[in-house]
């Protein structure tokens, strides 16, 4: 018995209704067209609020800034490209461009590298989740609060700046704490001491071994006197031995008044831990001593001859107070350090997520083939994490191009121009005293043009990862 095959309707594309009897392949039925139009209207209704916000918050400001950049400061006179020409002739803008370039070159690379190293190292520790949480916590702090924190941490005074407190502590523990009296000086009209060009003091008259030379200074506030300082009068009465010069270095000031200038009176204290030198007729230092708590010193082992007693410049140099983090030379690296403190946790978490999804069998196979940990890291881990590292790097580039808060808060007023960046310069020109919104809009357009390539690269990488 012959087998009859039921008629099969012609194949249609997905989502397309079968053709009605007598219909042509190029024409869709009316119900299908109505359904498509209905879906498009629904999509437009849901997209309209987002498109409205996008136009109001993104498209309109961009278009307005481009148009405003073609007018002068008042906004009434069309000047064309004059604002763009003036922008590249302004030293402050050129400095901001240079600093922004420093940020783009160093900050993203340092953040990506540090995040990669920390992500690899945290894989080896037990409490990696707690560590990542601790590193990510600065992200919860606003840039304003972070800027205030680091402004205090970078203070020059070791009593306030924690970084300089640590620096001074390390310096004093390695080289020893030096004692000096920066405000000390000879009494006005004193003919015994003459001041050198380097800040040292030397006796005007020369003397020979076996004599006593007392050196009186003034200008040391009571709060700067060391606690171990003792009265100088008893030591001033001790005679000098043969072959030595001796004496006291004292504060020539009697508390409560009285006393005779140039004489060691009762109640006047010695200046301890100062260097005293005997200088021969050729200008060479023949002997060196350090004053005792009562200010006394002994320059022994001197050959017969004439010598001048000298207090070297280091006795009057200010003590070591750490690094000038907020100075013109280090202000930009200091702010980059604060930025890294905030964003390192972000890089760590993203790279750590990529590291967790990495196939472990590839790493184990490499180790079984004899590769050491450095080879595994350099030739397997880093290439496999390439897409994640690229996303982190490009995201950081976009962020550092817009940095404003930290620079404005951390940099003191006198050095703010040394740390200036494009976003801060745009604000200063427009609202921070310049009151030239035409030039400020031109700076905004420049900043947009610099950010767009990085954003396009990020979108391209995202689409490639989705395909």
C-alpha cells in the first residue's frame, strides 16, 4: 500500500508567520505588521525616559559647551576658534596638560600592576576575602574625605603629618637625633663672635692651648631649651689643662633679669650637644668636641699655636623635619599616591574575579612541565588575564582624565598650579576666579576629545567580549 506524505508548509524564518493562502513571499500579512508596529511603540515608550535623560544630561551639555566655546567670556561676541588658540598659549593650561599626561602615563599603569600583584598574592593567603574587603573599603569614602585625610597625612610638621612622623623617626633611629638651635645667635654688639657666610660662628681673636673661651649666645626660647641643660657657671670656673682649649657654650640670658652680658652668671644654662671646633691658622679643623649638659667642652691634643674656636653651621641648622610632600616637586606624586589608595581595591577585586575564573588545569599543567612560579605568572597568568587587565587600565585612564577633587583639596594654594590638571583648570577658568566660561568650555571640549578614544576602546572591548 503506497505511503502518502502529508503536505509540509514552506519553511519560514524564525518569528515570521506562515504565508496565507495565495500570499506572496515578499509581503507580510496585516496582523504581523500591526504586531511589529505595536512592539516598536511599546519599546519607544520605555526608551523615551532614558533618551530624555540622556539628552538632557549628556547631549545638551555637550552641544551647549561646543557652541559656548566659540564665544567670548560674556557670551555675546562670537570669537570662533580664539578660545582654543588662547588655551594652548596659556602657561597654566600647558602645565595642566603636562600634569594630566603624567597622571595618564603613571596612575593607570601603577594601579593595574599593583592590583595584579595583590590579586595573585591574595590567592595564597587564607583570609583573602577579608583582605579584599579591607582593600576595597576606601572606595566607600568620598574623594572629599580622602583628600582631607591625605592633606593631614602629608603635613610637613611631624607632630601633625603621620608620614613625616614616620620619616623623621626612621631618620633619627638610623643617623641619630641631632641637636641644634636654629634661632640662636650672637648678642647684638658682641665683638667676640663673628658670623660666617655658611651660618657658623667663630671667635674674632685667636688664642693658644691652656686658655678658656666661653661663648655666649642669645635668641633661644625657653621652650626650645633641652630638658638636660644644666647651669653653666660651675663649669666656667674649671681651669684649662695644657694642650687643650676649654670653656662653655651658654645661653647669655639670666631668667628674671639682671646679669652681665658676656659673663657666665648664676642661673644661666649651658647649651648641650653642640659641636665645637678648634681651627688653626691655615683654616683646618684641628680638634672637635661636643658640649656636655652644662655646655662645657674640651678641645684636647692641640699643638702649640694659635687657634680660633668655631661653632659650625650644623649647630644652627633646623632639625630634620621629613619630606616636603606638599612642595612643588612632590605634590603630583603625592596626590597620585592618594588616588592609588582609593582605587587599588577596585583593581584588586576586578583582577581577582578574573583570576578566580581562570582554568586551573592550565596552571597545573605548566607546573608539571617544570615551569616555576615566575614563568607561570609571566607566560600564562598575565596573558589569560589580558582582557581583564585591559578593562581595568582603560577604566583608570578615563577616571584619571577627570580627576579634580583630590587635586583641589590636597594641593595647598601656593602650589596648586604645580599640581593643576585639565579638570581643575576648567573649573578655575570658569568659576574659580577666571569667570571666562568661553575658555572654560573650550577646555571642557578638549577634555571630552581626550576621553572619547578611551571610552570607544572600552566599548569596543566590551562588545568583543560579548561576541
